[in-house]
C-alpha cells in the first residue's frame, strides 16, 4: 500500500527520528514503514493523521484532498 507519510514528513521539515518519537517507536522501524518494508498498524496511521491534521484516506492515497471532511 502506497502511503504519503514520507511526503508529509518532508513537507513539514521533520526527521524520521522526530516522527518516530511521536509514534513512540524506533527510527529504524519508522523507516521501514516509509519504505513499505513493514505494514504500519492502523493505530499509528490514526496518530499520524491526527498529527498532520489530515484524513486516513489522504494518508493511504484514497483521496488527493488533504482536508478532513
């Protein structure tokens, strides 16, 4: 599944380490999520959507609209 998590992180000038801290996981694990080597749990996707102020649909490329409806 293609995710926008890397693009959002970079657009917000954040490091993987900073986002890993938000998610309370190791940077190396977060890196695997970005590369698609590990599937990110729904609970962490929800945290990211809340953190970035966007929807799960936007994170998972189901919509191109980043605004929450």
